[in-house]
């Protein structure tokens, strides 16, 4: 496939010594990597993003102090950045806001902060899903080391401040009116209604569980929880007297009813119940803060968050203000006023009218199903990670919700604000998502889920792997001769579309498991009692017939690239059966008809190797 070939070529370029050199002009140890387009990227000596073989060549063997410093299988190294082609798919509003940042890494972080912020100011918008209806609200976390630039996401908060100010001003006016009427009462008279609610839009993360539910209650079930330091949420969640905030988050993600009973009445009620909470969440913090918050991949909270792991290269950023930085605050403030107008138009809909409905076509749903069912199969069959199945399932929901957000904003960008206000006055207002909306949602949803997978290497899990060794590793073992050296094994891997770095990881895994034995440095043999080993002879192509993998249909934007296959999780994508090749040809002829036919025939039933995944809390079947 074209994307696979592109990714393999990019990976080979990244791991070639010819494209690296030592920076002799800097006082601190640095390596310079030259990309294919000629641009350069600087890495400090302690940067974990440097490939191990490159590091060892220039500076000798890398020393690690703990498993946290060097996550197993190099998963954090596989957390690629947001592809630049994603920005071409964004609506004009999103793209123009991102252009306020010239540094690409700042642009990535700001986009992550912007997505839940804009989602939070789109009330009365819904999309039909197999499980019911979902709003565009999402949970997103940016994880980066201290001082790595994740604070740029805080500037996105300004996009919701106009809505927050609107609600606070309304609340203050209602309070003053209430107090004036109370003051005008005669002797012995009292107000018959409770004080007006204290409305706001942005809720601090250090609020207790009761305070969070009170905010949702006062705001009609809506709120935006924004915090640039995860520690603030941890402080609230640790306090047993304040209740468990994470349980509210888990329920709010699926609009499940949340409630709390108070000892004293709040606005005349002792029990506060939110029937359909609509909560957007943005958090940022360090890896240690993230792991302390999530605690496990299986507690239900982990799978509800889209995650972006931010690991920019070492690069000095000038502290001098620029024309762009000076105008950024005003530009964000201007766009915040536009979003406030959208918010008012949506909240001003007739109460008898249903929410504005965002519709996806069957073809677009097929794209989402194929993308994330494939990811689900990878987690279960290839990665041997049944604990990540909920992440794949909810990753599809995140992609859907992002597509809804993009569809609404793109409609406004295309038709204008006044036309959008007119649409909101229609009883059965509908917006059709474009292919760009869905493709962009899928690309970001997959990336956030893959980054969550990478960070899962830092978290404990209790669910056991499906078997002792991944099928992809065992297939690699079948290719190897009885005796070989490292270079021979890598040559065999490359011939079979396995990245060099992946092959090195497989060799390490097979050595640790005893399936191969190291005789001297760089030379190995396969013990006689190893099952399926040594059948590869001189390292020909694998002869094992693989199950067909339905390819994702070509996108409307042919320039959109798949995420780089640094971790090697997709090395088998190109090895499809004759049936899959026929499907691919049919898709090339008529994409929509072919995908819909494939969906009808296969019902996108995931391949679980003829066995159901284990039953455990938050599994794919306990959704």
C-alpha cells in the first residue's frame, strides 16, 4: 500500500546513520537529524527520541536508571506527532487559530487544547450513535515533561472565556435582582423561591465531587473542566470527604445520570441529580501525574481520555515578543466572541425543538468502524493487550464526536454566522458531516488512542495477555534460520516488510523468552526444542497464509498519510490474501459501494482468533 511504503521509507530514513551528525557548534552534546525535505531537527544527548542504534553509534551504550526512564518496547518512541496533513482537513476556524503559532510543536499543543474547548461551547448539538445520542464533548489530556511547552494549551481556554463571562454576568444580574426583591419584602415576608443558580462555564479542576455536581446542576447539566496541572484534580480526588471526582467523569462521558445526596439542602434540594451531563474536559501534566491520576488501564477512566504525548526536541525558544505573539491574544478573543454567538444561537433554540442533529452517511460510519475495529484487532491479536480494547472502542466515539464538532464549525464557516443563526431557528435542523470532517476525526482519534497505548506502558494492569508471545513475533521466528547473526535477521525482516527497529525488538523479546539463544555478541541459534523455529531457511518470504485485512477506503484527501509505523504494529498490513486484494480493487473502482457491501457482508465483526475476549470490568462487552 502506498501509505505503508511511505511510512517504511520514512522510518528507514530516520534510522539511517547517514542522516545524523554531531552538532559541533553547541556547548552541550547534541545530534542533528536531517529530514527528507532537508530541514533539521536537534536532539539533546538525554532525549529518549533518539533511536538506540543511532545513540550507541555516537555516544556508546545508553544507560537507563529505571523502567520508567525507558518504557518497555520503546512505546513512547512510537508516539508520533500530529501529521501535518491533519491541518489541511480542519475547518477554517480551527486552521486559522492554529496558524497563530509558527512553531509546529506549539501548534500541536494548542490544537489539543482547542478541541475540547470548542466542543464545550456547542450545546444543543447531537449525533445519533448505535448506543443512543452523543454530544460533541470530549475528554483530552496532554502529557509532557516539565517545561516542555504544554502550557500553550492554556491559551485555548480563552476561546471559552466569552461564554463563561456571559453566564457569570447573567448569574450576577439575577442575584442582584433577587436581593433587591428580597430587600423590598415587608416585615415577616420571605422569598418563595430559592436564590438563582451561580452559573458559569469553566469549572476549576480542584472542585470536590459535590461542587462539580452543583456546577453541573446550576449550569443546566453543562460545564467545561479545564486544568493545566493534573495535580489540582488529584488533590480533589484524593479527598475522601469530597467524594470521587473520577466516578463523575466516567459517568459523564456517556451522558449517564450522576447524583449526590447532601446532608443540607442546596437550593431547596437534598439530592442533586444530573440526568444527562454534558461535560468537556482538558487536562495537562507530566507522565508521573498522568499515571497517578489514571492508576491503571482498567479503571474505566483511562479509556475515556484521548491522550497526546508531547515530546518536542531540545530547541531554544526566544523570549522576545513578536508581532504574531502580540496579536495572538486579541485574535483568540475575537474568535471567542464568534463562538459566544454560536452558543447563544444554540441555547436560544425553542425548548420544544430537538437539538441540532449532525448526520453521518453509511460510508462515513464504515470508515470509522473499519479504522477502529482494525485497531481493536491489533490490541487483542497483535499487541496481546485485552485491557486496551475499551480504548479502541471509545476511540471511535472520540473520532465521531470530533467529526460532529468539525461539521458544525465547517457549516458556520461555509454559510456564515447569520445563516447558522437562521438554521438554529428551524425545528428539525440538521447538518451533514463532510468526508473531511470524518477523516480528520478518525486521524486524530487514532492518534490519541495510539498515544494512550504508548503511555499505558507506564501503568500497571491485571489482565493477562492472550498468550505468551505475540503472533507477529512468532511469525518472525518462523522466518529465521537455525543460526544467524543480527544483520542477517534484520535483512530477513526488511524483506518481509518488518522495520529494522521492530526486528531488533523482536530479537530481544525472543531472547528473553528463550526462543532463541545468544552465543556471542550479535550471533544467535534457535534451540532444537523451540516450536515453529528455524523454518525460514535462507530468509525467504513468509509462506504462512494470513487472514485478510480489509484496507481502509481511499480518503477524499489523498494526501492524508497514515501514522508512522515506528512501533511495528502494522507491519503485516501489506500481506493480504487474494480476497483482500479483490476487495481493494473493488474499492478503487467504487469506494462507497465497495465499503458498504463489505460492511453488509462482514458486519465488521472483529477477528478475535475464534475466541471471545476475556470478561473483565470495562471490557469491550461490558461497555
